[in-house]
């Protein structure tokens, strides 16, 4: 995705967010990254885009999700 000012590639987003390129592609395809645009088979992601929350993970108080009492 070189040359499109203000946008990053799937690879760059995956590196920044600590997820796989496949996962970033899914975020784009699901419309979960505002401003992401498709160009052929590639996506252009706004460089200031934040990582979408993952609905598969539930936030728990205390962080671990385990009750060790």
C-alpha cells in the first residue's frame, strides 16, 4: 500500500495491533474499521485507525476471568 498518503496496509496494521494479517482483513471485510477502503484485492486503512474491540473476548473485572476462592 505504498504511496497512498494517510493510509497503511493490512501488514502494517497487523504489526501495530499485534494481530494476524488475516484478522485485520476480517475487520475490514466486516466494516469494523471506519474509513478503510478496498482497492482491488487490497485494503487501505487510515493510519490513525484504532484496533476494533474483539467481541469474542469478554472484559472481566480483575483481568483474569477466574475466581480462585
